[in-house]
């Protein structure tokens, strides 16, 4: 009897965990969609794709200079600035001139709503021929830890334009003759 009760208890626990996990993923996906809309609006404002109004209360609340706000210029190198100010990016000095050419970042959720692809769109540049490079993240659905990350191969215009390229030279020692 104890063996059967133990088996039944384990089945109930596993069933609850699966139901919880599925409902959790659905809820997480719902809120990520709302955040994506906010990110899109932020990007559109920063890059001057849409106009916006600031009321007098906002000027005061957010300490906004009215004269500067009237200029309404797009933020130069928006994505590079964002990456430099985010805690989770490490940007080397070699990467900065390349990221200055970045014009869009898109996050595309995949079918299972756990995995996603990030697409980086670049203006034509001296570094590589690709217009879009991407990286796909695959997660363990139970632990939400990254299982695998795969990126597109970048078609560098030359080895020297690749910030990860290191030229290795070997010195050949002359042999002593007897």
C-alpha cells in the first residue's frame, strides 16, 4: 500500500509541477508581449520615428528642460549607448565602432515561448557584409537555464576587420652550426 501511495503522490506532484510550469510560461509570455510593445515605443521615440507630447506636469516631474525638449532630435548611436549603459553587456573598445553601425535590435520569441532569437540589423559598414546577424538562445524549459546559444557566421570583409582576429607570428630560431 505504501508503495502505491508513494507512486500516486509522485504522480500528483509531477502533474502539479507541469500544470504550474505551463501556466507560468503562458503568464510570462503575456507580460513579455507587453514589454515588447514598450520597448518598441521607446525605440521609436529615441530614433525619432514617432512624435510625442510632453505636458507641463511631465516637465516638472522629470525635470525636463523645455528648450532642449523642443529640439526633438533622435538619439545618436542609440543602441551603442544603451549597451554601454546596461549592466549585462561587455563592450570592448574594438566593438564600439562596429556597434555604432547598429540600427535595430529585434527579439523574436520562438514557438515554445521559452527560446528566442535576437536579430541585430546594421547599416552598410566597413566591417562585414551581413545586414542582419542573429543569435538564437535555447533554454531548458524546467530550469530556464541556457542550454545552447548559436549565432550566424559573420562574413567579415577582411580578417583585420574582425575584432576577435589575432595575427600570430612565430620567430624561427637559427640553428647553430658546428
